[in-house]
C-alpha cells in the first residue's frame, strides 16, 4: 500500500515517500510536522478605485429609489469576491523550523473582476434596469446592455439574474432568497425573498456566505463562523452538514474542491455526513452528471489536484463521482481495481512532477517541463490517473463493439467531452501506456531496422503522439511511467523504471526525434504516385508510411534523394504495387497501423 502525507496547503510529499512503505495507508498528518500560521483576515477590505466608485453609485441609486419612488432596498456583494478580499496570506513552517516555506495564497487576497450583487426585497432585473437608467440620465455613464439570464434549476440558476458590465467589472444582480427542497431533488420547490441571514444559511460553505455591505462599507458574517473559518482554514457548512447535503448533494463535491483549492481542513462532522449512505445515494440520484464533471474539471485544473483525489478517496466518494452504471459494470470484463490504486497513481504523478532534486527517482526535465507548461496537460494527466481503477477493463456496447470503462466514466459518469482532450486524450494515454509498457533502449523493437527509425516510428504511433487528441510523446511517456510505477514492488525497481524512461528521453533528444515526431512526409501522395507511374489510390497511404520510415533513417535527405530511392526500389522489384493494391481493395483510406510498410513492401 501507499504511505499518505496530507498537507494543509502544499503537497510536499516526495515520490520516494510514497514507495518506502506499501503496507500501510495510515495517515501522517502535517499537524505533526507543520505549524500553520493563521492568515491575516480583516473585516475592512481594500477596494480598487473602480470598486469604490461602483459602491458609491450603488449607494446613491438605492437612496434615489427610496427618496423618489419610495422603494427600500439594500445592496450587498456576496460570494468569492468577498472571501478572497478578506483573506491575505498564509505561511507554513515545515520540519521543526529547519526550513520555512512562505506560501502566499494567490487565490485569496487577489483582485476579482466580477461581483454578485444581492438585493433586499427586490428582483435583480428590475433593479439593474433602473440602475442603468439612473447612470445614463444622471451620471452620464455608459453601461453595457443588460442581459437577462432566465432561471434554470438544472444549472443551479434558481432565480432570474441580470448581468451587465460597469467600470470594467462584470456584475450579476439577484435578490436575497430562502429556499425549500423536496426529498428527491436538488432543485428548490419554493424560492422566496429572504433576509441576509436566510440567504447566508442556504450557502454551501461559511467562507462563501460572507457579505460586503456597500452602504456601511463593512464585511457582514451572518453565520458568525465565516471569518473565523477563513482565519483557521476550516471547511464548514452554515447549517448541519447532513441537512445541507440532503438539500443539495452537489455541495459535497464543492466542499472537496474548496478544501483542495485553499488547503483547508474539512470539519469532522462534515466528513462524517459526506460518507453517509443516504448522502452518497442522493449524490448519485439528484445531481446531473454534467455538474459533477464541471466540479471535477475545476479540481483537476486547480492548485492541488492530488489533494482533491485524496479527499474523494478518504470520503469514499469515488463510486458516486466516477460513476459507471450498474448495467455496464455487470457485463464488464472484470471488476474495477481498488480505488486506492487511483490515489497511488495520482500521488506518483504528483511526486514525479514536484521533485526537482537530481537523484535516481527524478524525472527527466524535458518530460517534467512539458507537462507543467503545456496548457491543460497536467489536468488531463491527473484525471487520467484518478481513473486508474478502471484501467484495462472493457465491455461490449449496444452494437457489440468493445469499449473501455475509462472512456465510459469520462463520457457517462462525468459527461466530459473533448474539452481539454479529456474524452479523446485520456483513452489515448491508456492505449499509449499499454504500447510503451516495459519500454527500454535494450529491446529489439527499438533497434530494428535502425534505432532512429524504430524509436521514431514508436513515437509517431497515433496513441503516443497526435495533436488532434492532445497526445504528445512526452506526456505519453510520463503517464506510461506512472502506470508502471503503480505496480513497482520497491524503490530499487521503481528507480530502474524511472531511469529506463529517462534514458529513452535522452536518446530521443540525441537523435533529434523530439523535432522529427511532427515532421510531415517529405513526399506527398501525388509525388509518390507520379514517381511510381501509377494512378493515385488507397495504396499510397502505405507508401507514405514507407517514405516516413526512409525519412527517419535519412534525416539529412532531400526530396530528390527520396524520389531517387523510390524509383530505384521500384526498378529493383523491392516495391510490389500489385500486392499493395490488393491489400487495399475497397478501402478509401488505409490505416497506417494496419498496413505496415515493412510487411507489405518487398526488401
């Protein structure tokens, strides 16, 4: 098993820690090794000039409504803008003060460009329309056109919202509200005007229930816990967690995301409630899979995806989140592997990407830098790792075609499509890991017909490198390494595995294949057909593959060199066009993986 190290904010466990002990899943809490210095939380927050001007305008308009139209309302800013404004920084001291990491939480205390304006006893659209007219008539201020967002309970829009932009700030206007829920739905059965306290209590977390009163210019904490929980790094629900989760089970997943995002601790009652069978059943039945997928996408793209995966595992949420219907698991080729293996894969990936020391367990810098620098790659790899429990398991679809549980979990369980190349890229990563498993420079498959050709053809395999699915040879090598390390029996075997992949990466760069992997064929189909004195047809695809093979073996070769080689091979009888044509009869296009030139062309 895997030793697990849980940190409040930073994931500081190294790859070697995860593999020193495989017999215990016991927690080693950072409370024993880490002193968390409370972040600076302030009730009076610093506004930008634009924010200050906006608050002044909102205050003037509410006074205008009362004096001229006898309408009484109040404006409060709510949500992430307030939370992030009141929190400044957090410091961690690690390892008995032997070294100190000062980690400024960039997500807290940063500037936000959007605000949610909550209104007392007034609808958002009505207020926004009057506000825009007031600004135009009395302040000569240009405001973007108001867009009305209709209520859409399936997308968590329970009331209509007015949206516009003013002073470079995106604004949403909505009324304070209270909600009541039916037992079998996360959609409120009744939504009505509410007080600030009622509105705060219906929120998912205390830290998200803070208000900023634009009239008094002060932070309001109606739950009386939000500011303290920000100070102490606690994830807590305003109401008892069982009640909060039964009303809206999506809040369970949001708790996971915010705990991971800010490195906060989850309150013990919340942890217990999240693991209740009734809550997990509600999570599976009441929430659309699209909403679950949206939350997982945010976690994988967040600061600490490993911590998200770890909390999901700790709270036994794996089946509820990475959901595969029973009718599919019942006909699958085998049962899913233990969920802890998914956590292990994610921990290994995190260790490889986090370690910068140069030892036997260090990942080659090229592999590491690609994953960290390529947009979306890190998130895709972590989501792939979190699905390791489904690796290698297949099932027949309604047409009898073999499908993978990995793809099913992405497509049906999370409803994630090809955005960030989840649906197409992650199955490709697993296909590549099967192809690359055990790869070593000493293997014959990387030597024949020559080393450069063999390695180049391997890297050009569609599952290993394909820009259309987001697959890139470096990320494919990293993920294949992760899959091998999951089953490594000890440090010595793990170190040997890492060194095999590093050696291959070095050789790829020495041979210039990192640049050749995207090279287009030096001759196109028309040029090949002309050289062969034949009409174009499906047979050309196999010849294009042969040209690519020649190209890899002759990196300095020119088009004229390649044409001369083709004509010489044809005249010498080493190219049998009739055999190629026979093999591609009826095909409009030939799959290069199925008609390999080395098998179809005479030497």
